[in-house]
């Protein structure tokens, strides 16, 4: 069972929900938390699992043999990402823009291009009892997060429960995080911003044919358009967690898993029951 | 010639720290500005700015491959060469996974692959409070947000030059990857909005490293500063160590949410503690930009 926790808008409580759920599931089955918010990975700040393995994520980029290159410019014309520019007959590679498609390598008539690995980030992992953690970290200054997300998702493929903490937004990093999951849980703030962005991710999940459930979090007021939408689309509403200054304080201290379990146990039981029912089917 | 057009970009690393509320407030407080929503994956500014849309421009971010079923002879070379696993049996391109590299088109022995312009979204050129406001609408499950950010910023710059605006306020996305880099490169000043939580602090350090990597003058504002005195103090120390100024502090205030639900900026909605803190923050930011 692969469950992605997403939201569109940032700061709605994805990490709080995914780490708390992962902890609770781990009391019953071996459970994996995969942190796919590789631009800003935060889940292990709360899980506090000792990291025992780290490896680099590499992508392939072109390296040009200047002696063999005739400066014909075919590589530049083939590259759709402007990652190779030929200046005065000499190709210059801009590694951050490269998507590692291999086009330049294939097109070069002189076989002057070879592909060499380049490190763009790392994946770290470890476990405590039945709770396994793997998280990706994008290096500073890098543009493209998806190769790291894809690597993180290869961790612990056979575990019974895998919970994916997805990044905010609705474009490529989110699509890569959501793809292949059995369920998407949307953590939604009942505000105009929270609602607007949750609909974007709901549409992404729909286009990937993944069913959704909703957790309303940090509710100051009942924002009617959100609840009308949930009803109209017939999305299961699993839990509602009120606005609570003590949640913010627990997040400040890094103790929000303990706090959520002790204060909002009913909500988390409901979420767990919903997921276990799906697993049984 | 040095450009006299100032560009202020508001980013955060961690999401949900208050970037958009602050950007919208700044737009209300500044007398003459262009406002640009560069959080194109999850744009929200239009919700409180009530724009009057003048023009919607289609954005073709890339081409995508389409395999002609008439010309395809089923050799499967495209599957072998595609690095993005975008070609499914037998033989159809999944547009969600296609990154438009055109390697399949290049390698197909039967020229059965067409690269077709792909509409990734639209750019809305609008007016809010009689001043230019640009935002984008990405299509569902689209990629290329960095390119869209580049495009929308270029359009804003052209309007600034043509209509004599000296200030562009950019509401940026969360994170540190491609749309963030596209939202901060070449700007005059970056304002990072953080919060005193352990994740806020962790993400703050990463985004400061990004702005320093690209050598952009940066200052920090701490939102919800009263949820943890000790962490707020720790953010001061962290910023000190990086040589970055903490330029403002905003207390936790449910007026943010109430204003949003009323469809207003917090500046219009109330004159409470957060509203006042943003007004004094704006005065300091304006001085940075002169």
C-alpha cells in the first residue's frame, strides 16, 4: 500500500500528518516514510531516526572530447533544454539545465560526446524499530528535483505500508511523487488559498487515476466552498483537525508527533481505519 | 547601462509561511508597482487581488512526442532510447512523463514520431488596483514551471520599461529548485519569509544558501514569531552567521485567515498586530530598494 500525502499549498500539515501516520502504522506493521519533498526535506526533523546509510544521486551529463569535436553544432540543435551552446565552434555544457536525455550523445557524428555522472543530491535512510525512513536531499543550486524523488521511491519497495511525504505545488515533483500510489491523502487548510491549491492536486491525482481522501487541518472557520466541493465530488473526508496554537508550538519544538497522538488520537484512528479498510479489500 | 527597475522577490523555502499574504500587502502599500505571481504551480495572489484580466496568453512550454499509429511499425526503438519511461506498449507516449527531449523522434527509423507544441498553461496580464498584475494558470499535471516563471517575468519587465514602473514585486514559490531559482535570479533583493519552527529554520538555512549561491542581497522576516521565543532567537543567530539581516517580525494572527476568507489582504482587513508589523516591514523594505 502506497499512500502519498499532498496538499498543493505549502505549510498545511503534510509532514505533521505523514510522520504521525507513519509512526502509528509502525506500531502494527513495518512501515516506511519516504520524504519526497527533496527541496526542503523536513520529516526526519520530527521522526528523529538515526541515518545509517547515505548515497549520492547521480545523473548523466555530456562531456565533450574537444579533440574529436568539429563544432558542427548538431548537439546544440538537438538539445531541447539549451544545455549545450556552441560558442566559436566549441560546445559549452550547462549541467544544471541538462535533463540527461542522451540526445546529444546519440546525435554526435564524431562520437565526441560521452556521458559522465554528476551528483545532484543524496538519499539518506535508517530505521528505528518497525519504522523505516528514506529521504532525498537536493543539492543547493540544483534545478531539477525529480531524479532524486525517483530514487527515494525505489526504497523499501516491498514494505506493507509506504507513506510518501510529497512536496507542495502541483507540477513535476508532485507528479513524480504521486505516480504509482494507491491513495492520495490531501491535507487541506479550509481557506481560499488552501482550497484553490488542493483542487489542483486533486485534479493531478484524478489524471493519474488515484483515489483521494481529505484531511482538513488547521480550521479557523468552516470555509464553505471547500466542504461543498468535498460533497459534490464525493471525496471521503477522513478527519478534521481544528486550528490549535499548541500544534504550532509543538512543531516549533519538533514534538508534533507526540502532540498529535495524544491530542488528536480520534482523528488519526479514523484515518488509519480508512486506510486499513482499503488494504483489506 | 544599469537597470533602474527594482525587483523584489518574496520566497520562503518552507511553504505556508505567509509569502502570498505579505506580497499582496506590499502591493497594497506601494504606490506604484507591478505585481507578479511566480508561484505558478499553486498561484493564489489573484484570490485576494481581484484582478481585471486584460489578456490571456497561451504558454507553450515545450513540445511533446506523439507517435503516428499509421507510420509506426512497432520496432520498439523509441522505448529503448526514452530515458523517461514515457512510451507505453504498443506504442503510445504518456504526455505526463514525456519531457519533450525528441530523442524518440530522432531515433525512430520510420519517422513515426511528431514533436507537437504543447500548451502548458496561460499567462494572464491583468490590472489590480489599476496597476499591472501578472499571474499564470498551469494546466493540470503540467511541468516546466521554471520556463513559465522566466516568461512571466520577462513580460513584466517589458511592461515596466514601456509604462515606466520602477518596482516589480514577485511572489515566489516554496522550495529551492527550478521555479525558485527562476524567481530570484537577476532580482534586486530577496525577502525570505520564515517561521520559528524546526522545519522553518531548517528550510531557511537552505534557501539562504541558495540566495548566497546566486549572490542576491537577502533579508529575512520571521512570521508567527511569538510561537517560539527561543527559536526566534535562534533564527537571529543563524541569520547573523550568514550575514543576513532579520528585517521584520510578525506575530501569529488569525486575521491572516479571516482576511483571506473575506477576499482581502490583511492590510485592508484590519489594523491589528500583524497588519501593523507588515506596514513597518514594508517601510524597511522600501528603504532597501532605493
